[in-house]
């Protein structure tokens, strides 16, 4: 047997926001309580979920690739050229 408990609580909601929630609840044939529970559950899920790792999008240029001398795409070679003459 599964027991689900509910706790009754009181929250203060700004009147304009509550009016909007009541109109939406009426339009969707639901309750303000259901809207609040759904919104809270969604917010908690977003904040508790691990962030998506950053993924750099592929970028293509019209120039046809690297400048002469950098065709191999070696990062070390590119980095050395960037810092050449800058004391690094």
C-alpha cells in the first residue's frame, strides 16, 4: 500500500499574480492549487537537474580552412603563433 501525505500551508501571493492564476486555472478547467503544484514541481526539477554540458556548435567559414602553414590544425602551432613576440 502506498501512502501519500499532503501538508496544508499558506502562502502569500501578490493580488495581480493570483488574479492571473485564477483566470488561467478557470480557462484550463483546473485549480490554482494544481497550477502552483505543477509550477513548483517544474521549477524544482529544473534546479535539481544537472546542467547540460556546454557543446560548441560547428562553425564553417567561406574561406576554405586554415591560413597557409596551419593546415594541420595543430593547436600547439596556432597557440605559439598567437603568442609569438609577446614574451610568452
